[in-house]
C-alpha cells in the first residue's frame, strides 16, 4: 500500500526522490522502464502539493519521456484537475474525457453518482470498477466544491455522454468479438473518440 506523505516537506522529499530515481534510470540504462509506476504517483504528489509551475514542468517532462504511455486513471484525474487550476480548460476538458474512458467508474464515484458495473469487456484492472478504491483519500480531500462541480457538468454534458455511450457500445461488441481484424477496427474506433472533442480548425 502506498503511504501518502502527510506534510508538505515530506511531499517535496518524495517528489525529489522519485524524480532522482527516474533520472538515474535514464542515465544508467538509456531509458526509463519504471515498472512500479513512480511516473504516475508523481502526478498525485504534484497535485497534492499544488505547485502549478512545478506541475507544469513535470507534465512537459513526462510527455517528452513517455511519448507512447497510455497512462493511469488517477494520474489523469490529477492531471485534468491541475490543468483546470492552471486555467487551461480545453486541455483539462480533453484530459477529463480521457480519464472517463480509461475508467468509467472513477468520475461518478467522485461526483456522487451511483454506477453499476458495465456488462462489457474491460481490458485491464485499471478499467474495472474496483480500481476506484485505489484513489488516495489525500487526493480526494484536496478537491474543492467548484472542481467537483466542473467535473459533474462535463460528465453530464451532451458531448461527454455521446462519447461515453459510444465507448460502452464498442466495448460491449469487443466482449463477444474474437476475430483479430474486427477487434482492431473496434479498438481504433474507440481511440478516435477523444479526437472528436478537439476544437475544429478554422
């Protein structure tokens, strides 16, 4: 079980240690494997610290170092909320949608909506309903009412409802689809859902 630091000093020390360990791994091996997920926990820690400048710097470093990383739901929660605090609401909105599709149960838990487990394919435990219990209480405690309201409004918006319903429909089909090419086509459809939220270029 991850022990969340209980003081600002301990938060900063853990952030420094994790960053040093990741940098050492890069220096020693030419790449960062990070099998234990420190890169994700750092999002939790920066969110708890609420230093937006340092958070922004870490986000840029993460995107550069882990270009193909699919991420983790609690990481995306902290990332979306941090972007919202930075007033970067378009990116925050897309990240919140990414979170919603990475775990359909996490946002409802936070905003107080009861959702039963969907009868669909879940590709990993990160997507399952039980994963919501992994959210550190220290993260939830740092959300304020306006942030919960922001999440609630987006979650219940027409565009979020549309991509959520399409996502569920795709993964219901995947539950009963064995043929590789058909599965690939369905998965590609699911990956494209977030792109539909991008602003239209003029």
